[in-house]
């Protein structure tokens, strides 16, 4: 397997992430349908970006085998006590995340799942 040093991008069909430099497609479905979360990988690390409604990067988090849940949890820790403005967390499984003491302004959560989450 070749080492990836480039940004991964969405392959138009099927929602599979493919790196244009190395062709790896082992990570699937981390890019949400609305394209507001993107992912890059370098070796085993995965960087996820949470974007605003306007498509700007609001927050990014990178670690080995990163998940959307871990990235959103880190966003909440980083912005503790601050307003989280214009975040688009629509169409995501946000189950099990503790949103206690979080403050969102002008943000969207359409069709998101919150099973066993705390508010």
C-alpha cells in the first residue's frame, strides 16, 4: 500500500473517499451528503473538518481512526462556553454525544440522530 501525502476527495459515485495521489479508498462514508464535513488521511490519521453553513471550515480535528463523534466532541470541548455559530451538523449520527452547556447560534441539525445524547 502506498503512503498518502495528499488530500482525499469525494469520488462522485457511491460516497467513497478516494485519494487522488495514492488511490486508497479504505475509509468510507465520512463525507456527509451535504459536503459540509470533509476528510483527509495521511497513513492512519484521519482529519475531519466541520464546516459552516457557508462552507467555511469551522473546526478540524485529526487523529488515528478519527470519527465524526470524536470530532464533534472535540469541537464542543474547544468551544466550551462560547457560541458555536453557523455550524451545519445535518444528516449526521450524533448519538451518545454530551451537548450539555453547549450554545449554538444559527446552526442546523436537520435529520440528525441524537439517540442517547445529553442536552
